[in-house]
């Protein structure tokens, strides 16, 4: 069973996510490729690569205060598109906790 915590949504969180070009520069400056390779080897060694993945958090455009990013995936699952939707009274799931009960 899971418990879901919902808080008021704020687009302010997206302002701290770096633009794509900046994220690539940060990735290179921190020599993160070595860490990704190490984690990738762990994923393969423990047969986790089909369930889990790594991403480089980044953004391509700003999000307005009345927008939320929504990802849609086509039926075959090989293409996803993320775009902002304008919504009133936004809520955000901030925590999902699993427990036995």
C-alpha cells in the first residue's frame, strides 16, 4: 500500500534546473561520465538495466507560474514529448511512501 503526500505546486522548482547546454558543461566539468559508467556496470552486474536508468536533469525552456510539464508517450512507447500545460490550482505529489498495513 502507498501513501501520497500532495503539496501546492510551484513552478519555482524549475528555475534551479540548468538549461541543457549548462547541464552538459556541468556534467563534463564534474567528470560525471566515469561515475555514470560505474553505475552502469552495477546495473548490468545486478541485471537492473531494464528497470532503472540514469538521466541528466535539464530543461529546454522556462515554465510559467501557471504551467506544469506533462510528458506524453506514443502507443508504441518509442517517442515521448514533454510540453507545458496551463492549469489553474495546481497540486504536486511530493512524496510516495510504501508501507505494509
